[in-house]
């Protein structure tokens, strides 16, 4: 997508040095645009764990390149051992996003197909690049499928702007390009459909306020920032036509894990008869898990609730304490939206109902490969 009119992906290999992987340090946005370089496995783990990168697709792509960095820094006769250790460490860096484990497993499987250490390193590089390219391609396809949903509402409104509410950031900053929840919005804009986005601030990291609003501004898409708790009121007032969110992990039966607060938006949408869509690539599906209640929910430091950061009057990023000394805070990062509250899932293969039967019918190859595992 565009930053000041120039195309960027969220992660890329340095053109002159394959041992240097570039990312955007999202902790600095929207105030500072900072490119950070990853040179080793530890750099990739830090970037994922401390949220220099975040979002399901980008976490997966970063994990893929983290595996590659572990491979190229290993001795020729120790690549397999280095990758097994890297896989274990990466999988512990953030537990909820399915794309992370999926990417790690994909690199491991690909490297096992070759024998020589040098070939294993080449295979790790090729697979990491494939993961990133595939993520961008799948998100673009999600946009094409989701555009029709927006277009249908636009026709009912005789071309008046379609008001879309989203939560957190499931834009291109959360993936390699295009995004999941934002991809249909970009595709609709490109087709000449008028859209307006209600952007949840999304506490405690404020990814909506800091990232989604900035991203949409860069793309010239009308948007308005709202407090997290305002969504239900807007729905009651007829100011929301549809909700589109992303997912960090979705069971093969349709239960959705996404940024904390998503469940409340789904409840409000259901009560007000507003369609609630979840956009995700197939890499976000957990083909082994049937119950959303069993998805591991990451619990992060309470300091993320007790403190808030932003640009101060001096132009520097500053943190201030919101609560008094001694205040206890509980900080779950995700919640589960049951399939019954989801209108449909928007995937790279098309729009599908959030049920075991429908999902398995759209992805028979995934189910078959699982049964043969």
C-alpha cells in the first residue's frame, strides 16, 4: 500500500543483502516512520513479542523470515537442529495467532525435503518469500470477494457512502499488503464505491487510532475515529451499515479469536440486525481446533492498560500513567466471537458461512491433508 504516495510492504528482503530483513516498526506509527532491520532469530522474536510487528498475517511472515535467519546463521551440518530450536522459540513468542505456527511448520516441512545444509538454507529462504507473497495475494483476493458485499449495500443506499465499522487494525499493516478487513474497502474504493469507515480506537494498544486511521488517511479513504464503546450507539442510530473485522485464529467450525472487544461489537451488530463479517486468509484457520473456547488467549502485561503513549508537546513519544499507584490491571489481548454471531467469513476462495460443513466444503484440500497427517 501507499505511504506518502510510495508503495511499501510491511516486510521485505534487503535488495543488496539477503541476510537483512526490513520491517516497519509499528510502535512508532503514526508519528514516526521507522524502518527496522532483522539480522538474526533473536531480532525476529523480539519484533513479534514486543509488537514491532503485529497482526496475524505479518506475524506469520515475520516468523517465516525468522526461521530463514536461523537457518543462514547455522553451520552447514546443523541447520535442522537450529530450525527445531527456532521453531520452539518462535511458537512461544505470541500464542494466539495461528499464522505464526502455520508459517513455522511450513518452513520446517519444506526444509526436510532437501538434504544438504546449503540447500536447506536456500529452501528456507524460498519458503519464507513464498509465505510473504502468498499472504499479499490472498489478501488481494479477499478484497475482490468482499467488494460485492459493500457494493450490494451501496446499491440499496442509491450510491450514498457505505458506513463500515472495524475494530483494531486488520489492514495492510497487519499483513504483508492489502490487509484482510481493509482489503474489501480498498477494492470498493477502486471500483468507485463511496465508503466511510468508523475506526475503533482499540485499547489498550490503540491500533485503530494509531494504525488504521493513519493507513486509511494515506489511502485517501474517509474515516472517523471513535471511542471503543461508541460502536453500539452508532449502530442503534442507524449509522453503521456493516462490520468487518479480522481474525488471529478461527476454528474450522467458525469460532473467531480477534482483538479484545470484537465479541462486544458482534453482540451489538446482532442486536441491531447489522451484518458482521470476518475477513481472513486460510492460513488463519486452525484445522485441528473445533471449539473457540480452547483457543489459547494471550495475557499481556497490565502496564499496557495502566500506561498510554503518544506524542507530547516536545514532539517526542512519551508515556503517561492513567491509573493511580497500586492499581491492578488484567490484560487479555483477544476474545472469542462464536460462529452464531458471524454473518459470513470472507476468504481468498470466497465468502463462506461460519460452519464446519461450509468451511470444509470450501477447503477440502486442507481437511484432507489434516486427515493424512
